[in-house]
C-alpha cells in the first residue's frame, strides 16, 4: 500500500514537473516572438507624395516602410480623400506633408485617422520658398500660394533639406537608430551634390536654356540648374490657356527660339499641340513627382527629366 502511494506521488511529481516545463517553454516562446516582433517592426511613414516617401526610404533604410497618398501622375492640388487613406495613416508613425498649402487635403486624412501618436512633419518648414507674393493675394492672380510656390522638391538641394527633417523625425520615433538616420541623411546630401553636378552638365548641353512650362510647377528645377522660364501656357496659375494668351506665347517662342515646353501629364494636350504646330516647339511631358516610394526614385526622376529635355526631338511628347 505504501509502495502504491509512493508510486502515485512520484507520478504526480513528474506530471507537475512536466507541466512546469511546458509552461516555461511556452512562456519563452511568447517572449521570443514578442522580442522578434519588436526587433523586426518597421516605422511606418506616410507621405503626401512619392518624392517625400522616396526620400524617407533613403533615410530610413531597412528600419522604415513608406507609402504615399497621391499617385505620381496625379495633380497634387486636387486629391480625393478616401476612407482607405485614413485607415492606412491610422497605422503610421510619421506623416510627411508637402506644406505651403499644396496638400491641404492631408489634414482631413490625418484628422480622420484618429492617430494621436502620429508625428507630423511639414517638409516645407526649412525651405526658402520661391515666388512668394509681396502684396495682397487675390482671386485674379489664379491659384497663387500666399507663402510661396510649393513645388520645392524639384530642386534636389531642397530634397537634402527634407532628408535632414526626416532623419530628425525618425530619430524621435526610434531613438535607437537615430545615428543611422542622420548618417543616411548625410549620405543622401552627398548624392544630391553629385546629381547637381551631373544635372548641370546635362543642362549645359542644351542649345537654349530658355523654356516654357504649362503650370508653374518647374520653377525650382529651373532655379537649381540655371534654366529660364519665359512663360507658362496658363495665363495665371490654375486658369486654362486662352487663345489670346497662346498667340502671345507663340510670339515669345519665335523671338527667343525656345525649343521646349515642360508639361505635366494631367493637363490637356491641346495647348502644347497648338504651340508645337505654330513654332516647332517640343513638348516634354513628365510628372513633377517620381514613380515610386523606393530609395533612389526621387533623384532618379530629376535626372530623367533633365535627360528628356536634352534628348533629340522624337515627336511632340518628349519620348
């Protein structure tokens, strides 16, 4: 009888020990998975445009996951706010706004996301804006931004400024990798310096550095690389071309021997085709924004635009 009780007691002890081992093993597995999840978790960066997202990808490296709201071929002035955007931003850690009142629709997305922990960066914060009105802004001036032209990312030197702002924001969210972000931002600035040299070489090969643009999107590109914009197809920003204005442009193009019109893809082709017929001018149709959020897309796009301008004429679409 005593032997039976001892046997049962031993079996119960072994059972308790086995259960304890299982519980300990399970706990260790949970702790490991939690640790692994924290290690592999990436900072989610939302951006109004692909250019800002691409810069963030360059600065953030493997520590970030970036996405943009506006498509690269969209008119950033007018973006339809969808509930799906709010859902995506609700899971983000950082939001990169263009600023200068270009992407005011982003405020609605941010508010709708109900993300109280979102770090919001106005990327125009440290930019020296061009075309800032000196007097009172009125409707007669068209779609003029009172704080200056908002298309600042088309000067790659401003891209370097944005990279520094992004590094600062990422460092606040993820202090562990703050030094990495700063290092990548500095490397990005060096890449910008290299692209400035190459871009200026491309522009120097142009027979004329005077161009026409459709909208006032390209002033920063012109400022960066020594181009002169002699006029725009729009009589004032945001107002469609008129016959009278286009005829005036024909005279300017002929007098100054202008060979290129830079046009965004979301505008009508009519004005460009008319100017091309009347003057032989070549239309280079390209978006002001890069194709994707990937590292390298931003600077690659600026290089592509300059190369398209320097390419031999191949029809009226710049391709």
